[in-house]
């Protein structure tokens, strides 16, 4: 017997909120980035589930593009983190406060 | 029956890995927990007959992206552990829990209504004859060709950006990035970068 799609969607919702919680709570920039990846994966799972429920391959194509964008985002984001670390000697979100009013 | 077993095991691994990312104090442990979550999501993809995406998930995410994370952790030498008990911004953590609980409650409340509306198989049928990867490839190179080409441009931009960001400090210290170091003053972190800039600029490449 197949697992109903609603279970997958609920799991994806919980995974997304866990990622959002980690992004808000943690201060290490690298761990915050990993939490962004968690949220992206939750949305990917939602897309694949809808692709199955609606019997439509369009959802899977969207996940393919999300994977590409996630890879690009990680490359640029980690480049920025490395640049900040070289200049500041830290990778904590609290210490990068040059724009604080 | 076996579907439920796969779903429960993979879902539990998925959530355990996500929790591990949040609570682990060492960034390397967080990255390894992330690998577990990504593998579990790949298993859930297989369970829903998205075989190509499961393979790409393992290759790109668990293979490339997590290795990139680990590489940056190693490069920066962040081996000191973060103290996650202290709270620098007062009241941030309870507020974060509150917001996240509200979002989850809202999503699950919506779950009680109808999940799916709309017509079936608007783009192409996922079921039926033919393998998953063949149908996906056909869609990518016909209907979504423009988006596919746009992602290649995006990847080129990312490569250029990564090279620009990973370069050493620029030759002229009055550039935008050099300015920031001067505003900072003779701090312990700004000093070696400014001092090392002319010497590094002489090295080609």
C-alpha cells in the first residue's frame, strides 16, 4: 500500500521548520548555510510529492533547477564567507556588524 | 507495508539529521548530519519514483556541496566549538521558537484541507511507459530548453564570482574592499591582509 502524499508533505513541513529554526538560532555562518540547504531540501521533497500526487513531471523538472540554483548559491555564499573570514578572522554572524546603526 | 517501513525509517533519519545540524556544536558534525538528511531525502525521492533526482541528489548534494562545506571548514580552520547556550541577542531564541511554531501550526492546519487542487498531468505524465530519466530528459530539452540554457549561464556567473571572491586583496588599497580595512583601523584581523596585499599582487595568477 502506498504512503499517502499528505504524510510526505507533513514531513517536508517539519523539515522546513527545523531548517528555519536552525537559521534563526545558530550564529555560525556555515551552520546557517546548512540550515538553508535543509529548507531547500524540504521544498524539493514537496515538489516531488506533488509531482507524484498530480502525476505530473513538471514538479521533478523544477527540482532539477532548484538543485542547480542551490549549487550556485553554495559556491557564491561560501566564497563570500571565505572573503569575510580573511578580512575579519571570524565566521560568526554576530561579529560582522559594520552596518549596524 | 514496505512503503510505510521505508517512509518511517527515511523520515526518522531525515528529521534526526536535521536536528543534528541544529544542535551539534562542531561544524563538521553538523555537515555529517546534513549528509544523513540528504541521503534520507534521496531515499524518499526513490520511494516516489523520482529515480533521476535521487541520483542527482546524492551526487550533487551529498557529493559536491557537503564536500565544499567540509573543505571550507578545513580551509578556515574553524575547529573551535561554538557555545550555543549563550544568547547574544536578548529574546531572539524564544521569538525564533515562537515564529517557527506558528509557521508549522499554520502549515499543518492547512493540511487538514485539500492538499492538491487542479488538473492532473498538465506538463507530462509521470507514470506510464518509458523510464523516468528518459521522460525527464525529453522535457528538459524541449519544453524547458530556455530555462536549461539560463541555468548554464547562471553556472558560468557563479564560477566567475567564486574566482573573484577567492582572490587575494586587490592591488590598490583604495578600492572598495581596501577601504573597509582602513575604516576598521589597525585591528588584529585587518593588519595581515593589508600588509600582505602588495606582496601577493606581485605573484602572477
